[in-house]
C-alpha cells in the first residue's frame, strides 16, 4: 500500500532532483529515502526517476505523469483537514429544520436563518414546513430532522426523549365574527357559546387541543361543541371567522391584524400555547448547538411567562 510519506518523498525529489538535499529537507537519511522510493516504484510497477547518472537525476515519462497527477494532493489533504475541523465545529455540513407553519407568525425565523448564514456561510439549511405541530414533533423524535419549531400546550407538555426550549407563551382567544352577538357581550362564560358553531382543528392535526376543548366544553355546557368547519392555523381560521362561518379557537393574533371583521375575546379557562424549539436528547450536532446559541440574538426567545 502506498503511504503518504512515500508520496511526500517523491514530490520533494521530483522538485529537487537531488537525493542529499531532499533527505536533508525531510530530515531522514539518504538510505531511508531511497528505500521508500523503491517501495513506491515497486508498488506502481514502474520507474519514476532515472538514476543512471547520480549527478544528473531526471524524471522518467512515468515519473513526470505521476508527479503531475499527485502534485495537488498535499493541498487537497490540507483542505480536507480544514473542512473536517469546520464540520466538527458545526460551521459546515447541513442542519435539517422542521417548522410548523403557525410559527412564522410569531417567531423571527427569517432573522435566525440570516444570522446562521452570516456566521456559518458553509452550513446548508434543509428546512421543511409542516402544517401541524404534531407532525413536526414526530419528525424530531424519529431523527428525520435535527430541530423542530412547534406549539405545545401548557397543560400537556411531556417532552419524553426531546429537549425543549420554551420560546414564547401565548394565550388562546376566541376569534368571533365582528357582527356576532358574542362579540360585544361582556363577561363571557362557556355557556354563552353552547348554541354557536365553532371552527376547530381536526383531531388528526391537533388531537390534544381538540380533545381538551371538547372535554372542557362538555363539562361546562353538558354537550359537545357544534363544529361547522375544521381548520388548522391562524390564517385559515381567521379567514373563516371573518367570513362569518363560526367562532375560532386561536392563539392571540400578531400585533398587526389586517382583518377588521374579527373580534378577539379571552377564553374563560387557563389553556395557553407554548412555542418551543425541540431536539432529540441524543443529537449532539455542533451545528445544532450553534443554532441554539443564536436563538436569543435572533429575537425568537421572548414573551416568556413571568417576564
């Protein structure tokens, strides 16, 4: 097997065409140098140097072809080592991210991605958008992605195999059509909603939220809520509410809400939604650690409870 030392010796010999000078530069004896050169030529089954005149050493045709082919190798090896070190520090390679669509309304993810690119320009981001938070959680748990951004409940937030960083906590509100009788009624209770239609996420897309709301509604109204439409996400729910198709259960809207025909009223029970970043506890990616360090700087970590 050809060793890198043999290649190093041949490259130096090809440039110096002098055994004594090369041996001195490489800090080995001329005998050891000649021995390694013979091993290399034996492995290649051809003569690389014409040594018939010890005062005038030249490259053979085979030696010149071999030299031209392997001349870039030391630089390539140095670049490979540099690339390996960058990857080990999380400065290159790839980072896979899954995001529940609702997160874009509340988190400065664009700023986070820009900071990552500025600090680590060789790091490639693979971003996957998902409609439902449970889908994002499953992708993180299965190892499909390095990190996920999604919403969980403050009353049902078992991390399991995941590590979670709470980014924001948002109150849930009823989104009510502006011309609806409950839009202006003071001191709402759950009984006030008993005979009105709701717009709720499906059981598949938000199983815990749907189940909890139906259970709470049953306890206080002795009936299940009337579900007129199913929708997941702030935008779709608000549009259906603005069209007068029912009352939506949504996180508090962003500061600028362009919909004039929607009124938001606090829900009369203590359910909140927490926006989190989550990753598997066995994921030791340095690129992931670098992203987590940038989260506070990006403005994603804010509005935490008690602040």
